[in-house]
């Protein structure tokens, strides 16, 4: 009788551990979902500058002027950890940062390039009902470098 009770106790403890792991996974999923919902809500309320104004030369800096598309996007996402961006915001920020392009329709070009970066794992992406949100999967110790090997930003400190 005591052996049966011990076996039952072991089974219940194992089941409890499985449920605790599942509960942690659900909690993590809920945190991610709340983050995406908050981001989508904040994007609806923010006003965005038109792409035409940006193309006409209204830039706030030239920080992306000498970088490739991948370097520019990586640096921008790295500088904003935890923030997810829609492609239109990325395009606007790149142009505002002085990114040079000859594309007549920069928005679709950005979406295509982001798709490639998502597929090869350069950036993280979350699919929503309205499209993709992009963020940075950069590890804490990793550092960004441009095509010449020059360090772009310092390692993230946590």
C-alpha cells in the first residue's frame, strides 16, 4: 500500500512539473502578445511623417548615409531593443537617418529586403493580422560592424 502511495506521489509530482513548465510557456506567450498589442495600439495613435517629405530631403541626421541596408536596419533595431517596427516605420526612419536610395518606391523595396533578413535570421519577426513586425535578435555580447570592420555601436549591457 505504501509503495502505491509513493508511486502516486511521484506521478503527481511529475505531472505538477510538466504543468509548471507549460504555465511558464503560457505566461511567456501572454507577455509577447501584450507587447504586440501595445505596439499595434501605439502605432495607430502615432502620426507619421509622409515618405514624400523625407525623400525631398527632410532628414534629421546622416547616421545611415554610408551604411548598407542591412547595416542600417541592424543598427536601428539594435539601438531600440524590445521595440518592434512595421516596414513603413523602418523605411521612414532609414530615410530620416540619411539612408541613400535610388528606389522609386522605397516602401516595397524595404519590405522585400526585410523579408530576406527575416528568412536568413538576421532579424526577428512576428506575424500579426495586419502584417509583419520586425525586431532585433542580437545577442548581448555581439557587436555590429560595418563593411570595413568598424564598430558601429557598443555591446548591449543588461
